[in-house]
């Protein structure tokens, strides 16, 4: 079907009639509600970095280690982000009973990426 309809969305209506279900309505994508991945990521980052965002929804997050404004002496951003990443990975693994594939889905990443990060931070489950 991809060969017959390159660069287009292929649905059941492109199938020969004998392979279609008669009670399925023709697919009509909602173009105005579909967002690209970049737009979804931008919206997520905007909500995270907005002024009214708080970590109150994350019970295990230690807000004392995340400065609200950059202190005059600066911060070790790499270390701070690594601590946050380890914390989120551990929370996801705990929530999914140590099942790496489910934890990766929860974190919005591939399982192999999560395995690499677990290896990097020496997280064993």
C-alpha cells in the first residue's frame, strides 16, 4: 500500500473492497488538532519553564536542590541535570516494578536509550 500511495496517509479505504469492513466510516484526519512532535515538545517545555510551574506534583523531587534563580556563585548544571535524570529514572522504574520497557514508555524514550542511561549512571534492577 505504501508503494501504491507514496507520501500519503494509507487507510482502510485504500484497500480493495473485498478487504474492507462495510461498517467502518471513511477516515478523515483532523488536521487542525494534529501537532508535530516539535510542537508537542515546545508545548511541554513551555509548560515546564513557565512561571507558574512547580514540582509539587513530584513527591520524591527535592526542590531544595533546584534553585529558583541562578545564584551568584553559579551551579553545576551538568550535575544537577544528571541528579534529576537519575531521580526520574528511579521513579519510573519503581512505578513500573522494574520493567524497563514500561519505564521507558513512561519517560517518553526508547527502551535502549533507557538501558544506556541506566548503564551510564550504574542503575541496576
